[in-house]
């Protein structure tokens, strides 16, 4: 089983939500973040090449692929993964986007604030189990 | 003083692949060189080989004329085919270390300290501005280029034989030099072979006045004996040895060698002049003219002749469809699967004998390249590449592949992305992975040349991938290339790619740290921190001016802060290191495995700082004062101040107004908040909830509070501060929350405000945690409304007043229950422990009619006496109705 690192990044480049699925490798955590953070530059470039929210794989680093999904508000959903299965990643992103939209609808949630809800956590984990693991 | 010449981009590549000339001199010339501070005659000629103004029109391989403006030539003193150097990582690290001169951290960075990119430096596009060590390494790398069997570049195109005019038989000496071992190797083991050009030079030393008349005759003899490829050079005509650099001509002459020193000795010690002590400006002109004449009259025509001959013999037959059919026919219908000229080279790779068609084609292409006929060279390289591939001569194939890419980029003054050959990337990988012996030197040379050409065309998008082909096993060299890759991302498009810049700067920092180059590692990590602080969304306006990294990406921040902290410790910058470690421990998302490490490093940092300061004879060093730490967490909102903690009940100052049912706590309008007041000498307990946010246990020793004491008006000029108790040791397990009580005893009247909690972390590091509470939100001005502003808070403080007696009250023999109709005698003991007398003590009872209160002096007397006025104690019953609803605020029975 491979490792997945999922992060929701605000329009101001701050991470709103982070999760790791699959085999936990805490020693790679900073590399995961660095690779995903560096891929944000490529997301900015890829935005102008398509009208779709799902940008497919935007960057590669060794065995790691970085896929991206951009919401209309500029929030970016990034997934670092080893296995390449675009349909599963696309479905995962779509459902996560829906979850994020529901979180935004919460009157107690401040936009661009970190998402600390345990319910959100559980739902994302369920989506990862359904589509990725 | 002119700026040292550093070749840039395209020129750099042309100079790297310029013709070489082997210089062989007789021993009699050693003195001629020595008086001018040059070790060899080649060194004396070296500056004049740069940018030789040829100004001639020559023909390319197909007979088309083109103008050759200038040409470089390098002079060597030896020639041998050797195996490519196989450096270990330590040797490569040492090489990079030698490239760093001065303080790496003071070198300008592309990012400004306040955030954002230095646009001026970005536009300047100077590789040496941000990384002068790369420029030195680049030059050193091409200078170290050794002759190889697969290419003709490092093989001398001519031999310069130099003899002194003072010798008895100059002709014989020059003939003797033709059988010099190095010359013999050139004739036998080089691409030039037996056709190598010999150029004879007779040097007349101006100090030999006795042979002035005879030198022309001697030179005539030389010319008659050795042909037209000979020249007479008159130098050392200065009448006295010029030692000082101050005089005009001497300084200018010495500057010629000093100017070219960074190019010829990039890693060597600085030039120790003055050079050319016996030379005059006329001698310098003679040297320059001699080199120019040699190139224009002999070397270039010789190379041109070779190109013409080789082109007719080999390349013309092999180009086009005919050549391909020839190759295929030979491959499938030849007698041997391998070409006749293919043999094993020094490194075990397949190469071709110098007289084989494949090698001659390579020679033709290389000579064309040296004479800057890039388009013709490219066509020949392409033909040769096919042959090398079919023969599986991978080193030769990689070399041809590399040169095809170089030619395509060199041929155009403004190359586009379409000009970049796809095989260029493969060449470096092939040098490393397909050859019998990995050719690291050639692979890195390929990467450097490729990168310089991409810079020339401003094709920075392709640069990072090319640069990172240098394997990570090369240590600091890989770091150097990763650093250049980071800079390429800054220059890549209209908008600097700061995030990718940060990534590659981190890769470089990792490599430098592993190689033990703290200065470079710290510089790279600082660049990462600045890049992270410059938010691209707002154009860098949100740059963090603070020292530690706080980008919000927890693991990145931890990595950067830890790296910077370690480098600061290594550089003995303990103050900065502490800030990084403090930020590190306060991030709250450190992996469990690392928490213990970080904590230990923080404590070690303090001990090192302390020892360093002690050794220097100072006090506590940079960290002498207590530092503010995020561990443990003390929630100031949960702090409680309790008066007279050893007594039961509620303490305070209460005011009982006439006509009001209940006494009310006295409120000071000026302070508005809690108004706690105690008497002087009364104990006040402060309860704090302390939490350990880490998963590893910590110990707090000598835990106490830092209070600010403001004496009341009328107090003595030197009031005694309050006594504050100390908790010797508090052990906090991982994640544990515990309550710590500290007692404060005021010694004179005044105001006590609690500011900090102070402690020794793990009995080593003196630390403090601020106890600050925000007061009420202010909204008086527009600025206060726009930015949340809070008034100072007084909840963590109390007053001590002389005017209060300090009473200790206890009940003696108070029953738990009474049977109806029974009577029980109990007593209240009130002791005044203060210094002020207490009068008019009143009892406030819930059931006044239930008790019969008598003064102690009256106990045992008759009832009439009990009612006598003037007793010490009385029941305050004027305003208290004798009803059951009356509550007791000071419930002593509980």
C-alpha cells in the first residue's frame, strides 16, 4: 500500500486541512509538504490551460505524483500519490470539494480558517478508503 | 583595476572548446620565464591566447566562406590520454569547498530581507552575483578537461617548439624538441597524429646584449631549416627589473596576467605579482603579435586544410541517403559486426582508432567546431552519431549527442526552445549509466555546458531538469547544481516561481548540510524562509520580518527552523538559534519521535552557550536572561488568586451600607476589574494550571512568579518587595495538566501585579512564560475599532493595604446538631495577627434570634450585665430582619 498526502490549500497558500492515508511515513512529512507546496507554482500555470477544475497530475518528483483540483474560489485540493489512477483521484477530489463546500456553508466556519472538524476528518478518511486505498 | 574576466554563457562554451597547443621549450628558457614570475613558457603566453583577434575569412567544410572574428587558444605543457578522474564524494566536497572564498552568508541573495525578489539582480542575469562559487567551479571544471579518446577537443592541434636565441645550436635544439616525449605522444596517440603542425619560435632575451647582432642570422638559419612555420620573439627588453606595481607600465603589464588569473587558476591562490618584471609594453605587443601570427598564418590554415581534406575523404560520402545506405550495407553485409577501427579505450569503452573513418569524422566535426563553423559541425556530428550508435560505442555516442545539442544552441544568437535537441538530456545520463566506467566528469561538463547555453537563450524552463541530472551521490556538487536550479525558477517566467525556488533551495541545503558546509546550508535555508514568507498571492507584501519561519506549513517550518537552528549553533550564533528552537517547540505539530530530540538540542544549546560564555570570561552568555518559551502552556485565564488560603471561607473587603440587606464586595471604580485587597503580611495564593503540550515528560524546577510591585503613596523610599514562594520541582508527563500554587506575601502596602512565571526547564534552561490577559475591548477611536485593541487587565494582581487588620477567626466546640430545647455553649476565637487594632467587630448571623451572643468578659455573668452597653462584640441586627431567608455570605459553618 502506498502513501497518500492530501491537503486543502487556501487562495493565500495556507494549508487549511491536511491528512495522510495509507502507509504512514512521518519521516517524509516535510518532503510531502515541500513537494506539494512546490507544485502550487505548476498549478498556477496549469490553470490557464483548461477550464476544468481537475488539473490531473501537475508535477512529479521521483515516484511521487501530485494531482490538483481547483475550486472556483481559488482553493486548491492537492493529493500526493504514488499510484496513478486518474479516475479514482478525480472522484476523490469531487467528493472532497463537496465536503468543503458544505463546511463553507457552516455559519460558524470562518473562510480561510483551518478545518478542525472531526466530522470532516472522518468523512475525508471514508472517501480515501473508498477511492484510494 | 579592471574586473577579472569571466566568460559568460555562449563565450564560455566557445572558450571551453577552443584549440589547444602543446608548448615545449628548451631548459634555457626557464630563466626567461622565471624573471617574469611565470613557471613555464605556456603560462607566459596564456593571457595572449584569450580573444585572439584573427579577423580573417576562411572556408567551411563545404567551401563556403565565413568571417572568423576572434578565436581563443589554450597552451598546455603536456599531453597524455588518461582515464577520466573518478572522484570520491569527499574529493568533490573538497573541490566545492575550495570554490568558496570569503563568507558565503554575506553573498547577496536573490530575495530581499523584507520579502520579495530583488528585481534588479534578477534582470542583471549574472550567475556570479548570487553564487560566485558556481562560476569558479564551472571554470575549474572546464580547465581540468583531460584528453579523451572519443573527442579531439583536448588533443593539441599544433606543437609550439620554443628555443632560446642564446643557445649554441638553436636549430638542433628545436629539432631535438620534436622528439620530446610529450610531442611523441601527440604524434602517436592523438587525433592530430603524424600530421600535427610544428611551429618553431626563437626567443631572444633582451638581456643577452652579446647576441643582438647574431639573432637575425640565427633566425634565418631556423627558418631555412624548419620552414615558414617559425617566428622570432624579442622580449625582456626592459633595462631593469620592475618590482613595484605602482609605476604605470609595470602595473599595466602585470595586470595582463592578474586579469586572466581567475580564468586560468579559478581555485588557486590569488595571483602573486608583479608579473612581467622584465617586459616593456613593446614586449607585450610582441607577445600578442606572436600568438596572433601563429594562429592566423599557421594554426588556423592548418586546421582549415585538415577540415577540407577530411571533408572530402569522409564526411561528404556519408551524408545524405547514400551515406545511410553505406552504413546499413556495411553493418549487414560486412565481414565483421564491428567496424575495423573499433578498439577498447582506457576506460574499457569502445572507441575508434584515430585513422578510422568514424574517428576522422569526429575530428572533422571538432575542428569545425573549434573554428566556430557550428552548422557544418552539427551535420557531421549527426552522421557520426549514427555510426557510434550502430557500433554501440556509447561514450562516443554520448559525446556526439552532446555536441549536436551544443551546435544547435551555439549556431543561433537567440536560440528558441525548438532549437534544444532532445538528445541533450540523454547525453549526461548516457555518460553516467551506459558507459563501461561512469564518466562523471564528462556528465557534469555536459550539464554545465548545457546550462550555460540555456541561460544564453533564457530558456530557464529547461534548466532545472538538466541541472538535476548531476547525481545526488556527488554531495556538495549536487547542492551547487540544485542551487542553480532554484535560481532558474526565479528567472523562468514573467513571475518568479518562489515555491519551486524554495524547494530546490531546500534540496541544495540538504546536500550542503550533508557535506558539512554550514555557511552555504544556512544561506540556502534562509532563502527558503524568505521565499516562504513572501506570499505570492499578495506580491510579497506579507513577508514575515521575524526570524523563524512561520508559513503555516508545519513540517516545512519545523524543517527550516531546525536546520537554521542547528547551523546557528554550529556558527555559535546562540541567540538566533534559540529563536529557531523556540519556534520549533511552539509549533505544536512536531512528530513524537522528534520532540525529545529537539528538546535535548535546545538544552544542549544552552549548555554550549553557557560554557562558551564562561570560557570567554563573560556572564551568562547570549542566553543569560530567562528566555520566553512556549512550553509548558500556562493559561492565564485559568489563574486564580486566593486570599489567606490556609483559612476557610471567603476573604475580601466588604462594605455594609446602612439600609442594605447584604454586604457588598467593595469595588474600586478606577480599576473596574476584580479588586482584591489584602493586608500587609497576609499570604495570597496564586493557582496556575500548567499543561505540557509535548508527548515527552518535562521537569520545571524552581517555579516561581515574577511580580511587579508598586508601593503605595507614603511608603518608604526603598519598599520591601513581596515574598514569593518557589516550587522546587514539578514533573509534567507528556500531555499532563497540573495545578501549581505559589504564595505571595506582601511586606508593605502597594500594588502587586503578576507578570511572568519563571522556572528552570529540566533544571537547565532558565525560562519564563508571560501571564498576560487582555482587558476589555476598546472602541473609542477608529484605529481601535479597526484593529482589536484591549485595555490593560488587572485581574492578575492585588493590593496590600496597611489599613486592614488581619483577623484569624475560628469556632470552638461548635455542634453539628442540637436537640430541640437544648442549649450549647460555643465560642468564636478571633485573633488579630495584623499590626492595626480592630474595633467594632460585628457578627452577621442568618438567625439572630437563635443565638445568644455574649462578650467573653461577660460569659458567666447575669443577663442584666450582658445587656450593658460598651461591650466588645455585638450582633449587628439593625438592618437584618430575623427571617430565615437571610443568607450568610461568609459561611463559616461549611
